């Protein structure tokens, strides 16, 4: 994609958003930094390999660990269910060859305790008759990074009543339901993940607020990111959406969310704002070759704002955003459409 400098207005807004993002999740920095620290204060336990005293099952090592310990897992296929009830680090030797799976009757991995770290694994379940998740997080301040999660028939990663977690640099593929589910969960950071081939890439649900969705690549899903049921103040920035049904979908009370400087190409719909969704801000995005760049379908008059977006071609006049309300006809415009596509950091 040809690179163009950001207009000064969008650059200034981006700087403001950066400060807002750090302000709305003040505890996130402390918790994530703590969870990211090496667990050298504890002991190292080993699973697999040929060393004397190594465990053969990951859960056995967990059951004999204490807070602050690190469990290193050598490459291999581990058919078991993992439940973590203490603050430990789980580290795989190599994510492509350190594989955790089970029979599909239970979630493969469950984190019940704060400040855990999970990195370097492939997590999968190829049984089609199961509703179990790949990874369920019911705790706060965890770091989930550099994993492959694939062929899961429910949710690849499920955050439920989980706050201040960081999900980054994971490859989530072939999920027959949801890539990352965020329910009743606040102040989580989802960044630099690749999510492909699923129903919902990311599903944010039921009052989940102040989550940061940054620099992800989401493609070939029915809904790239969907916001349902009173979700508010979430920030979707610097993401790339391609070949999705609806790239970003606000539905039923999604309020005061931000969609800033994302790249939308060859989706059926770029951004949809529906039903009782209000006060959402869609600005400084690039829309390229989508069947429909954006639309709204609302009960009351539209209070959402589109501004400074690039709409496939250079424009010098306001761009009509198509929409409909039940109460009365209402026209919405992007009053300051960009004349050039934006340079999205991290895109080639």
C-alpha cells in the first residue's frame, strides 16, 4: 500500500488517544508489567525431555508448583486438561511443536489465578462435537503471548470477568465460533494478533468496557469485531480488516466506542452501527474496495460520528454515510473526508 503522511488533525487526535488509552487503564500497566516479569524469583520445573526428575504431564508439574515458579515444557504432544490455580509462568519450548490438546469434554486450559503467563504453545481440539474452549481466563493481569490456537469449535480464547489482561502476538485460526471472546471484562489489551477463518474474530459482550484492540490483523471471518449489549469506551485502532463479512459491527447498545486509523479492504461491510448504538466515533480510517464501506440502522436519530475517513477515492466534498432510522429520515455525512489513504503503522 502506498504510504502517505497523516494529516495534522489525525496525528494530533492520535496523540490524544494515546494519552486517553493510558488513562483509562492505569492499573493495566502495573499488572501487565508485573505479569511479564521473568519468574526467576521462583523455581523452574520441567515437563518432557530427558532430564532426571522431569514431569511427564503438565498438570502434575502445576500441582507441585508454587506462586512465582516457571514450568518449562519441552516439545511434544500433551493430551490433558490444564487448570492453573496459582501465579506461575507456563513456557513452551517451541510453539509449533509444543502441543496441548484434549478430548473436548472440558476447556483445554483454564487460568483461575491472577498474574500468570502462557507462551510458546499450540492449543487445539479437532473434535467437532464439543463446546469446550481452547483457553478460558477467569482472572486478572495475565499475559497470553506467542501461541497458536487452532481448530477450536467454541472460543479459542475466552475472557470472562477478567480484567487487565494482555493478549498479544498469537495466531488464532480455524475457529468455528469465536476467536477471542470478552464478556463482563474491562481494560484488556488485545494487540498484534492474527485471527483468521472463524465466525467472530473478536466478540465483545455484556458491559465490557475500556478494552484496547490494537494492531491486529483479522481476515476471513463473518464478523471481524462485534460489540453487543452495552459495551462502551472500547478503542479499536491500527487494525487491518480484509475479506470479512462485517469488519466492525456495533449492535444493541454499543456506546461511546472509538474506531480510529484502521484499514478496511474487500470486506462486505466495513463498519456497521445498528439498533441502540450511540455516540460511537469512526474517524481517520481507510476504506478500500469494500462492498459497503459503512452504514447505520438505528431506532432513534443517529448520534454516531464519521469524520476524516478515506473512502476509496479522493473526495473534496462531504461523503454521505448511508443509513436509516425508524423515527425519521436522517442524513449523516463525513464532513471532512480524507483525500489520501492513511499510512497504517505495521502494514507493509
